[in-house]
C-alpha cells in the first residue's frame, strides 16, 4: 500500500476537511445538475479555477472514434482530475502545480537494443507523420473512467524509425524528474523518476499511441505535456507522462507501481474485471460526470488486443 508522506503543518490533518472531498462534492453537484442556482454558481467558480484551454491548436490529419459513440468527457474534468504524483497526490493538485514544468525545448532519448539510437527534439519527432486524433476510453485502477480525444502519432510506427533489433523484447519508458520543477515530488511516496514498460508486441500494436495533445490542442502540463503514452486497453497508470527516455531492452523492465506494490499492480495491467484488486472490485466503474456505475469491459472494450495474450493466464499475469 502506498504511504503518502505529508508536508509538516501547524494544524492537525484530522481537523481539516480534505480539499479533495470539498472539490469532488462541488464537481458532483455541478455535473449532476442538482439545484439550478447552486449549479450555476459552482460552474462559474470551477471555470475560474480551471486551467485555460489555450494550448496551441494542432493540425489534425486523421480522426478516429475508437470509443464507439460514447460521449467525450468535458475538457474541464479531464484537465483538473489527474494522477501526476510529481505535482501532488490529490486529484486537483497537478492542475494547480504543474505550471512549473518547462515543456520546451524537449528532447527524447531513444536507446538500447536498436540500430539507430538518437537524441531527437520533439518537433523533429513529429515532422515525418501527420497528427491523428483518436477518441479513446480509459479506465483507472481506482474504478473511475473517462473518454478523451487524444492527438498524436502511432507508437509502433514511431519506434520502427529507430530500428529495434531482435534482442528488443520490451520497451521501457522514463519520465522527466527535476526537483526544481517538481517540488511536490518529495511527498509522492514513489521512487522517481517514474518508469513504465510494454512488451514489444504491445508497443507495436496499432492502438498504442504517443499523445502530444488533446481536444485539438497541445497537452496541458498536468495531462502529461509535451509527450505521453496512451494505451487504452490498460489501466491508466501505464500511460506514462512527460516522457524523456525510451529504451529497447531484452529483459522485462521495472515499472513504478509494480515496484512499489507488486501484489496490486502487475506488469501487464490489462483491464480485466475478473481480477480483484486487493482493496476493491474491478467489475464496475463510474464514468466521471455520470451518477450510476457501469460494468467494466474486458480489455476496456478493445477486444482486438486479445490475440496478444493468447494462452496466457490473465489472472496470474495481471
């Protein structure tokens, strides 16, 4: 279990109403439309607090609805309800704190078992391919979910440019870690920098995506600017943010949450409602903005990835 280390305070935590409780109650009331006058006031307050949508508009060459006809979660919700522990452990912390992250210039290092390792500027990485918009559903291990229109480039096609060798069985990812830009990280309880990994065939699957934007504009910092992984059939913590290093490796790489608590967070982390989290059920989820829960779908409703795991015991390899 993750033990969150709190900064020192003159007031006992037991005497304070948790900010997350206060804010989440406001979000619930506004999104459920309870009380016309109250909802209007709350909506205005939330708009004032929300990060500006004014990222740079992106030129999109192709659009795909890969979440069926499901309603897209509002930008304001997706940009203010985040897990990014380097900027705070409450859901609202990253949207307040992540402005300290400098996302330009940005260099990605690609290393390991490949014939063409390189240090590549993000803008150069994006030049050869037209940007795509893909609407994906996402499921958090904490039993909430969202639908987001991401903008980016296919992960597999990007990795091929660096010519991985036959020794490349896995792809390891590493996020930026800078104590000056991320002063809240000391309270995260995580071993940083944040690291993640995929098997090479997972990384090459057409659904795996490198996102540089959402809702038609560049990513907000709290959502993983300027470059994040998006793997819609896996739990959200697999989609590492603010990537600075990719390595092709022969052995299964360590991952942050598996390293912290392997009994709760497996390497594969596929959405599987039949695998019980030690502290709660994964059989249902609540889409942010909805009142009632819905059944969780195997592979988060992306059955086209099932062939990747043919013959595997997905309760053992969770």
